[in-house]
């Protein structure tokens, strides 16, 4: 089975946003940051002036608490926008021929062969992990933070897309588990 498509910076950005939103370790880390910032803001607005000898007014307390709640609510949106901006900036630097542009992917019983203007790469089925998706892409994980990003619009028919999914799932499930070594 062969698939061809043009990969753009937006495609790779979409993967980064998807991974950030779905990785359990990233979700824990981002929630901890969200919580910390939400508590730090009231401390800065209320606690620091108090430690400096200023009187604390009811207005300052309400203002500090509302600012903390607002940070908690807005943090996911701010972080998503920052992730998109950082990712686009990174991919706009240097030469990314291997990741961007025309991509040709061939699926075979041995693995996945990828071709682009920079060269060829082969990935054995044993290296292929989870197949995830959102509304526009399939993400075929080949590492904990790396995936082959395949736009759903590269399929010419629902039947072709279904055949792709069946092929991927059939070969992913046949992975050979590493044997335990006896000592």
C-alpha cells in the first residue's frame, strides 16, 4: 500500500498540540504548572505587599484571588497558543527537507518505507506503537514523542482509508515481544 502527501509545518504543529493534550506525563506537568501559577499570582498581588508592610484591603484580596482564578482558567489556552508559536518557530529554522514537503510512504509486511526529497527511511513494525488520531490526522507513533503524521485528506476514498487502518492494525499487532533473558 502506498500513500503520498505534502507535509507542512501546520501538520507537525498539529502533532505537537495533539501530543501535548494527550500525553499523561505532559498533562500532569502542565496541570502542576497551571496550579502553581494560579497560586503564585495571588501571593504576588497580596502577600508581597503585606510582607513589605502595606495594609491589605478587601479589594486587593478579591483582586488577587480573581487574578489567580483567571490564570487557572486561561492557562490551557495560553499554553496551547505558546506551543503552536514555538513549534512553528522551530520548524522555520534551518533545513527541514526530511520532515517537510512531498512524502511517499509504502507499507509492506517488513515495515514502513518513507521517501522524501532528503532520502529514504525504513521503520520495522517492531518499532511502531500506538495509532492515534484527531479529526484531521493519523499519528503513527514510532517513539514516545515521535510519530509519522498522516493527513486524513491524503486518502482518495473511505475504502482506501479503511484499508490503510486495517493494514496498520494487522501489522502492529504482530509485533514480536522481546524475550526475557535468563541469567
